[in-house]
């Protein structure tokens, strides 16, 4: 099945939401890199939060973070030193994904979208692949804690 | 955040849908094992299809398959021998996930749920983890092509 490319007006709310969530929740400034169209089996970062969206447009949003970003974010949110990728780290990545997507969804209210629950993929060599015909937009970011990336696929239902 | 446990009446439509999809699309009989509550970081099978659901209930459904199940399913659907996990295999797992969730959603129409688009996780040592407070039900299956598993989390919105 072939879908239309994602509309650019769907992307800016996600970029703004990433910036706001990292600044307000983690006190981290982020620097955005060049957008790209994800195509194929590029390996993902070590931890990926996934949320599905459905409504007038539907799709998925992935927040891929390095281990250091995940651990640092968890330490900031909980005020505790983390030593391993445990449930606290999974919950922190799930919650960041949830807040980023929730913020963007609010700005895209004309699309009347509902969010599913986040799931979090953990694994050094995993890849999250979109079906053929979906062309997700990748938005790479750098922060003082390391790199992370948002990938957004959203097509008209 | 703590959610109520998944209702058992939400599970049967998924079991029926798995059986129907594997029989009609792949001509494969499946044998269901004992249901379990997924809790923690049990490693996933090599390929996982993920779809988000939202509506009166919301959550995620994961179809985890062994490499052999994924390759066999793709060969049956395409009528071609597969040698590697490529886009055809990803699409086949995404489409099976889509059909299983679509079939169950139709039987749960009172929940008025919408489906996102599938994404597919590929990687030998990945784990898909649900946030704390979500208690997904795991439904293991055996088929002549090998083992696979459906994991369903669905909570009232």
C-alpha cells in the first residue's frame, strides 16, 4: 500500500514539543539536525519509545535515545543515580515519548487524534522499521546528554 | 500510573483473530499455550509487529514471531523463497499484525477503537517493555513454522 508523504505542517508541532519537553522536564537544551526521510533498516538507538496515533491522520511516533540520554533523563526525573536500564529508565523514556506526542497532538487538534499507550523497545542492535509505502520523517537532535531522534509517520486516514 | 488489569472479555477476540488469520492467510493451524501476565524484561522473539489502539479502551498489541515463522509466512504470502529478513518480511509481519488487530477490533466494536499504523522491530536481542502499571496478557502459540506470541495491553481510557 502506498501512502501520501507526510505533510510538513504535521512536523513542526513535534519539533516544538521535543524542545519544550526537554527544556521544561529535563532542563536540557536541544539542537536539531537536518530532517531526513527514513528509508530502510538504519539501526535505531539503544532505547526506543513507540506510540501509535489514530484519528483523521494516523501513524506512529518513535523516540530513539542513546543509553546516556535515557539514564540522564531518568536521573533528572527521579533525582537518583541510575546504574542499569531498569523499569525506571523504561518508564522515563515512555513518559517522555508520551509528553512529546501529547504536546504535538494538542497543537494538531484539527486532526482529532487519539494516542495509544507507549511501549519501549530495549536492545543494542534493534531496528524499528516502518512498512513499505510509509515514509517517516526523522528529526535528529543533540543534547548535552547525547544524541536522540524523533521519527514521525502520519498519513491521512 | 496504575491501570486496572485487562478485562478477559477483551482477550478472546484476539485469540480468535490469530487463529482465523493464520488459517485463512497462511493455511497454518495454530495451538495456543497458557496465557501469562507479562512482567518485566522477558526477551522478545526476533521480529515484533507493534500496533497502537485508542478509543474507549486504549493500548498496544505486539505480535512477536520467530525468524522461521516470519520467513515462512512471507514465502506463503508472496509465493517466493526468502533468504534474508528484508522489507518483504517486515511488510508481511506488519500486515499479519494489522489483520489480527483489525479482526479483534471488529469484534470489540463497542470500544470504538481506532488503530495506528504498524511498525516492526527487528533484532535478535530486543525486548519490548510496557510501562509500569500496565499488565499485558501474553498469549503464546505454536505452529508448524515455529513459535509466536501475541501480547495485548488494553486499558479503559
